[in-house]
C-alpha cells in the first residue's frame, strides 16, 4: 500500500526545475532593450558615416548630372549625361587613365617584393631588431605630400642628391632633369611612391609571417626542406589571404591618393604625371564641379569593378 501511495504522488522536483520559462513578452522586452543598447553605442559612428561618407557620395552623384558655375552656384541646371560625354570625348581622359595604370602597377609590384623581403628579414631575431623596425615603419607616419616635396628636392635637376650621387659614381657627366622629362618624371614619382608604400606591405606581411607556427617550420626543416622550399610551399600559402587582401587595399589606396604626385610635379610636365584622381582635383580647383563629380563616379565604378573581379577570381581559385 505504501508503494502504491508513493507511485501515485507527483515527483517532488526542485523549485528551479519546476519553474516555467520566462513569458514571451518579457523575452521581447529584453531583446528590445539589448537592441536599443547596441544602437546607442553604434549611433555616433553611424551618424559620422552618414554625414561624412554617404551624404557626400549622394551629393557628388547628384552634382555629376548638373552644370555648375563657381560664380553662380544657385543656377545648376540638370544636364543629364553631358558631363560624362565631355570626359569621354576628351583625349586627356584616356591619357590619364593609362598613367593611372602605370602608376598603380609600377608602384605595387616593387612595394610587394621589397616589403616581403624586409618582412622576412625583420621576422628573424637579431640585435637591435626593434630599431630597424622603427626605421622601416617611420615613412608611414609622414604625410604623402611631404614625401613628395622631399623627393622633389632630391630629384632636382640642378642640386638634387640623386644627380650628385650618380656624378660621384661616374655614371653621368651632366645633370639629369628628372622632373622636366615626361618619362623620367613618371619614373621619379613612382620611385617616391615605392619608398613610401613599402612600409605598408612590410607591416602587413610581417604580422602575417609571425602567425606561422614555429612547429610547422621545424617539421619542414626536419623533413629536409630548404629555405626556398619552406618559403614557397609553407610560408606563402599560409599567408596567401593576407597577401592578396593587402594588394587589393594598396591598389585602391594608390589609385585614389595622388598626394605624392602633387608634392613632386603637380601633374606636370605637360600633364604627363597626372592620374585620374589628380586630374579630378584640377577640375575642382577650376570650379568645374560637374566634371569633377562625373570623373569621381567613374573612379568609383572602376574600383568597384576591379574589386569585384579580383574577389571573384580569388574565390574561383580557392574553389
């Protein structure tokens, strides 16, 4: 009988186990409160992005389809695609577009190779490594425009340091007008940009190399792999994603920022060192905001297409 009474009674569970879950209304309130808290933290950044990124982009896109007069900003008639047609009919547009390709490729390839080499050297442990790292990283703390002014003096045809070094080495007899010759001027600004941009590649690649496990490298050495094999079969594949993303970021940066060109040549001689973005600044300075905005939209379109195809190519290769 006692057994029957015990079986018929409900089990005495602890209070914590018998407690019912929180009502759905309370859960919704907690979710809303958390969402509002997150929004409160994000609101300042969102406002900043909207004001300084999206509004200028929308406003600039609108300006590209209007005719602007610096002396009559209230009279801005809608002209449709006229600004784009004017740009595409101008032979200088295709010249500066070619200059932009030369500028980007001529800068990125040496920056990548030199930066990779410096990163490999700085990855090793040796005396005063911190001092050498500081010297390599220093250019990144200086404005690109100031770098341009510095190299303008160094490439000066009369008293520049490069002519002095070449003369002392017996390689030239007369001074070279580096910044007066169209071909040499483009070469000169690329040299300055390479020196300036090597730091970025060095920092990114060095950080990636330091994440390569030492155990993997030691295992490769025990298996008989030499340094070249270790580099190409272990280290580069391990940091491949970082390398490709670094190249993409640097391409966008170099294409968009002509401050070194402005510091050295201002786009001369005879517009032979102008790239698309420096040419766009000329339109802005002349008060032709419609053409400048149209050219800016073309730059955005080119970079979006390049980034899209670049990332698609990477995805197909990884597939």
